[in-house]
């Protein structure tokens, strides 16, 4: 069944909900280890600092999985790919639970990250099963699942480990992931690619997908700049809370609960982007991030300002992600997985770069320097969002970019690129 043959609503609300659950469970698996480090280090008789590399290894693996596996969604049956990766995640969780040494636990954590980019695969599938309609609403629902998973994982892992030990956390998550894989295999319809395409061709074409269409570059680069803003906030926030407000680690961790606001707002943001359209929706969301930085500026001396600005910035950032995916998915139905790979690869790089420059800004100018850095990244994102869809450097018109994108993508079942 090609994507062009899917009818609106064919997947229905039930399938969208299942894919949101898949996003929640697999995203949670990536963050399980963070509350477990001290207990696992004591159990394996290594310094805590040694296992401090476990979350990093999992994140590095996850980034590699996004870059290497997400493009395969345009080349193979997505039901099979998602089910196989979910089952592989269960296997990696079992390996974490059984790891007899810190070194093997790090290897298992790395593999867990590599096979965990399921949320980046289920979003394009959810849109396809909805018939390509209500893209923003569908993406927002799936993203809400992701945020709930990220938010709940740390709380669940810490609470269960205190009762049953750190290995039990991995075993319970393994069991939940096995059940998820079974449900996906049973309920998801077959979802073959829209056009015949080899995996190696799909992977090799990702840079061309980015280069061929100025609209893709505009959306992806703007999203990466919002990622810079996001990364520039969270690392210096810890410094501010510890050094200025004298908060302990438990209180600092409570600021992560603002992700709950993002989970609530994501479906609403999706409906708004469907109504406004891609560029206007992105403008509104980036404006919300910029407003968050304006509220955060006095947060260096006022806790109320800091809390309000944190909520506003987080909501704007996650809502903008919905807007970016909505705009990208509307461009090329046959290339949604590769477009998602482009977007998330650059977004993760942007967050990493933002964390680095935010730390430098804190060291150089304190909280006001951090706020200035984040606001500057937002301003750059707004400028990029409103660039014309023309590539002066290449002398290529919008039509030329579309033709180049068609050459990269190959034939598309059901028609061309929406203008």
C-alpha cells in the first residue's frame, strides 16, 4: 500500500494514539539511566564518574541512529522497520540489565541509543496513516507522547530503582518494550515506501535532500537555531540555580517538569500550525521563544520571572518543532523520513552547540550574557524563517530547487510537490 493510496483517517485516532505510545516508550528508554548512575556504579564497583559516560554514550548512539536509520523509512516498509527497532530496543535493555561490568553496560547503552530513534520514524508514519491531512495535529499528538515519555522516565526509573534495584528498571522497561513491539506488529498496517528506493540510495541522498530545496534549508536551519537557543538555556540554568539560588540537585530537577507544559501544548500547537501554515506558524512559535528570553532576563534575580520564562521558552521550543515538522512533511510525502533525519540531525547539533556557547556566555557575562545569546539565536532563526525561497548563490529558482529535489527523491507515487 503506497502512501498515495492511503485515505484520510485510514489510521484513525487509535493508530495515532498507538504511535504516540510508541514514541513515549522508546523515548523514555533513552533517558532511563540518568537516575540510576550512583546505584549502578556501587553495584559494579566503579566510580560514579565512570558511569557518568552512560547517558552520553546513549545520546551519541541515538544521534547516530537518527542519521543512519531514520532515512530507511523512505526505503523499506515502515511497519517492519519500526517493529524491528522496537524489538531491538528490548534486546538492548536486556543487555543493560545483564551487564556484568561497567564497560559492557556502556556498550549496551550505546546500542540502546542506536536502535531508539523510533519517535523520528513514527511521526512520518502517523502523518501518512492520517492521509497527509491535519499534519500539525498528528505530529503534535505524537510529540506529546515523546515528551510524556521523557518526563516520566526519570521519575519512574528513580522510584523503581529505590525499591527493586537498577537492574529491575531495565527489565521492566524491556518487558514494556516487548509488549509494544507485539502491539505494533499486530495493529499497524503495512506501510511500504511510495517509490522503489534502496537503503544506500536513501542514506546517500540525505545531503542532496537538504541542498536541493531552499525551503528545506530554511526550515531545518531555523529549527537548528532554535535548538541553539534551547541548549544555551538548560546548562547555564543549572549554574544559576546552584550558585545564585543555592538549590540542591532535587530542586534543580523539578525544573524539568516544565516538559509537562510542552506535552499539553504540543497538540494545540499542531492545530495552530495547520491553521496558519508553515512559515506563519513557525514565526509565532519562535516569537514565543523570544518572549520567553525576555521574561527570563530578570530571572537572574527573581525566581518568579525564571519559572515563567522557563515555561514560555520550553513551550515555544517544542511548539516550533511541531511547526517545523509540519512544514517539512507538507513538502515531499515520499521523503518525510529523510526530511526528518535532516531536521533532527541539525537540531541535535544545534542543541549541543547551544550548550557550549551558553556555558561560555555564563562564564563571560553571567545570566545576562546567557539571555543575550539565546535571544540572538532566536533573532537569527526569525531571519532565516523569512528568507525568500530562492537560492541566489546557486542562481536557482524555487522551481529549479524542486526539480533538483525530484531528481534526488526519484519518482513519487501520486503526484508532485505541493506549492
